[in-house]
C-alpha cells in the first residue's frame, strides 16, 4: 500500500499512514470497529508536528489485519462515493426548482 508501512502478525497490525490526520484516521477507525472480525481498532498521532497517523488493528483471527484494513478502506471509499452522489443529486434537484424570484406576487 503506497504511503503506508505495517508491522504485523496475521491477527494484528499497525499501519503508519503518511500525510494524513484525524479526518481519515477517525473515519477509518469507525469503519474498522463496525466489522465483526475486528476486536480492536484505534489510532494515534505520535506528535502534532508530524504528518503521520498510526492505525492499530487487532482481529479475531478469522481474517488478517491487512484484509480488515483493506475492507474498511473499501467501505469508506464506497461511503464517500455515496455521500458525493447524494450531495450532487440534491444540488441538481435544488437548482432545477424555480427560484422564488421567478414567482409572480399576487
């Protein structure tokens, strides 16, 4: 995975993500913790001046930590696509409605 280093065994791994912050880390932690195969997921930022996030994943052993991490990233990407599509559809719907300025006052 580009920009990520991992130290692991099959059930647990710590991933170091470069140039990331709380935004991705907390979202990823949330997606990991939703999995029934993940016993623990958390993250830390070693120092505020470093642009590195360490994400720790511990699984039940039914899947590897790498697989759980990839699955969570995929689900997070799907969620982002859904949010973007929903937002764009709502903007299009709003823009297609006649504006109140166009209405005749009676």
